[in-house]
């Protein structure tokens, strides 16, 4: 595996070579089965004796509460929103991911900078600006992108919460006044952006239209390449 | 005409204050949270006002962030890119005072300095006043450098206020066509 590095200037004072753990990212829209897969991976890796830490979007100590209020009120403009999410990410990167990697943990990230970048770009942000902004981020050891047809996503979202979410449907973009149509259009746009990022960020695309078990099998096979095929610790 | 000051958005302010109070901020998050606050004011106030044809007076602008964040160790290109969504000012006045005078004015009038204000996060010294002096010296260097790079209009802030005001008025009148910004009386067509 190539040496650990940041996408850009990184975090002042952090030497990537000190980060001996592994960073594994699972990307995918809501309803793609991300959390289920991450829970299963956590059990599997812990049973093998690995220490696991998790991160996700909007989970920082610093700004998660304020981001929640901002979403509820639709009161922040696009650049402000981009930077607010970047602050949330940076806080978790410095206070959660980096310390865990230093201690040799495997960090499972429930989404990473790619979702944030795609959301910003779809709202008109300059891709070069966004890319530079996330130059603080560490290059993960593996990125898995769960790809699910928007029509299947809708069904899974309805199964889970019986309704579509304003933001997850991209209603703020004004693509369509019909929420269902807007959801499909919004997800298609995001998917196109993800397809565009695939090569550049070395995504392993996983067909998420299959059963949870089939997806898990593929993820484990690929993750073994990163963490090794060590035997579970003796009990 | 409209006036805006550093650090004013409610929601973002809440997060910034929390971060400062609980000492949660690193150079990167310090930089990002202040840029979020700036973006909020920029998108809600400054930009719409400029579009509407107002003259906007800003009590500090992104240069404050450049000086502070770069001193704290953020990469200059990264910080510059962060703020690249904001327009470059038509005129930037820099009130230049010798470092000793500035320190005397602030330290003389204040009982206690705040943690981040004193640059205590940089571990330059173990007491606030000494740390503040060292931190301000580094920031001052950044301003000196920027003053050339960005062509600041340098004001001698040791001069009497009236003299400074006269000079500013003259410079603004020379560079900006002020009559064009005159408020039109209500009800009358231009």
C-alpha cells in the first residue's frame, strides 16, 4: 500500500506517517444500506481483534447541534452551509479520526468528504474551490461507494420512514415542486457526480441493488485486502 | 451606505462561542468556523448590498482571518482559497500603529485577555499577557507583508483622529464617485 497522505495541505502539525491505523470509507445515499453494512463490518472486524472507531457526518461536538438547527430553518446560504459542514468534518477529523488512527484503530467512516463535495457542487459551488477546501482530508485506505437505483432508494426510504425528507429530496434546488420527482432528479444528479469522482478518488463501486448479505460478502473480501486476513484473537 | 462588523451571525456565533469557551478549536477549525461566519454575513448582507449598489463599510474583512490563521499555521494558499468567494475590496485601509503602542493600548485597558485572543493555543508563553505580545508581533508581521501584497492604504494611526478622518475622506472621494451613491428622495424619479 502507498504511504499515508493528505489530499492537500492537510492539518498543521500532523505527520501522516504517524497514523498507523486504517481508514475505510463507505459512501452511499440514504437508504443504500450504509449503516447496516457498517454495523455488520464492525462486528466482524471486532471479532477479529481489531479496535474500531466510527465517524459520520454531522456528529462533531463543535457544530452538530447548530447544523441541525440550520437544516430545520433553511436559513443559511450555500457557501455558509458548505463551510459549516467542512467545520463539522474538520472537527471530527482532528478529534476522532486522527487520534484513532494514531492509536492503530480501524476507522469506519459512514460517508466522508465525497458526499459533502457532491452536495456542494450540485448546489453550484465551484468544484475546484470545494476540492481545495477538503485538501485537509486524509486519503482513505479504501472507499466503497454503494450504488443503488433511485427508484429502489425511494422504496427503501418509504419502508424506513414513510416519507421523503426535504433536504434528501433536494427540494432547496427547485428541481421540481413534486417531491417524488425532485427526489429522483436529485439522486440522479448526485449519482452522476459520484460516477465522475470514481476514478479520481479511486472508488470501489458496489452494486447496492442486491441483498445485504451479498453486499457484505463483497465488502469483507475487499477490506481483507486492506487489513489482512488475520485469524480472530484466541478466546 | 451599510456597516458590518466581524463576528455577527447568530447561529454560527453560538457554535464559535462554544468552541472558544470549551477550548475545542484547533487552527483548522478556528479558521473554518470564522470563515463560516464570514460567509453567512457575506451572503446575507454584503453581497446583496453590493448588488443593490450600496457602499459597504466593513470593520475588518478577510485580511484579519488571513493574518490570524496563517500565523496559527494554516497554509496560506488554503486560507486564500477558502475566502476566494468574497470580492476584493475597492479600498482597504490599514490603521498601522507601532506594535508597542497597540500592545500598550489593549493591555492597558484590559484586566484579562481571552484564551484564543491571547494566542494561548500556540503555546508561545505560559501567561496571557506575554503570549498576547508574541502573538500580536507575529500577526503584525503578516499585516506588514499583506500591506504590500494587497496594496493597503496605510493610515498612520498615531495621528489625531481628525487628521486621519480628513485623509480617509479625501482618499474615498478621490477613488469613488460619491455623488453617484446619493440617496434619491422618495417619490421622485431619478
